[in-house]
C-alpha cells in the first residue's frame, strides 16, 4: 500500500466528533442599545455634506513668453560642444543615425520657469540615447530669469 493510501485509511478510521453550540451568543438589542447604533432594521442616518472632489486642483495654464533670439543663441552657444558630444556618442551606438554631417535636424523643446531654470526638455529624435543626452544637457543651459514661464524651441542641426 502506498503512503497516501495508508494515510487515507487511518483518517477514515478516526471517529468524527461534531460539536454543536448549546447556547446562542447573539443577544437581542435592548431599547437603550437601539439609540446608540443602527441595526439592519433601521438605516443609519448621516448628515448631508457637499461634494468634495478628490482630484487635485489644477493651476490655471501659465502664459508663456518667448525669449529673444539673442538670449536663445547665447544659451545655445554655451551648450553647443556638449550637444555635439551627444550626437557623436549616439552615432557610435547607432551608425545609421545620420549618414552625412549637417543633414540631420533635431527639434529641442524647452520649458523655462520664471527664474530661468529649464523645467522640461523634449526632443523629436527617434534615438532614445540621443534624446536622453540632449535633454540632460538642455536642463543645464544658462537662461536669464524671464520673470514668467517661457517656451523655447531650439533647432539643432548635426
């Protein structure tokens, strides 16, 4: 006989003990208990409140300004060598990225806060390594404080 069959046979030989409760643990509510808590017979009454939205309140869209070309060119010159280094590194990873110099154009969209710090950077390149590198470099570009939200589109030609 296998071990499983032996175990089943031994379990079948054990007497079954069924225990039934002699007393019910439920008690009927007294009149003074009914005033304290609602029961299934009486509905719970709650005070009506106004609707409260759990969604975060969105700030109104900030008006953005465009920076003068001279300011944009000055910031672009500060990052020109590093942007070129991003391009070189991306081409090493993907030789088909750009076959001839001066033929590939990448648009870099920057959002700048009122203090001149780049808060968002996106590029339209399909190369993920190039996009990441360009965005990291763009966040370090020195822009003067425009006093309000600004948007800059940089055309980079490699």
